[in-house]
C-alpha cells in the first residue's frame, strides 16, 4: 500500500511542476486553453489505449454545457 501512495504522490508532484513550467514557457492564457481539451483527449486516449468504444452519448455529454 505504501508503494501506491508513494507513486501517486510522486507523480502528482512531478506533474505539478511540469504543468506550471509549461504555463510559464507558453503563457497562462494560451497554455491554459489546453485544459478545455482534457475531456476529449481523455475519451480518445481511453479508446486508443484501453480499447474502449466511443458511444455517441459520451461525445454529446462532452459538448453539452451544464449549469
């Protein structure tokens, strides 16, 4: 169990510095827009890497605006 906690904390720590370093290099306004693509990239990555099927409802939910 300690290994899982160690690797999850370590990966978040490294990703934190990588993300903010990238924002410093490219500018917050421009690089911050990448976050808007995260749901779509996650869907595509799951389809490609895990063999998940993309159903139309999944894409419709990503395009909908929730209030």
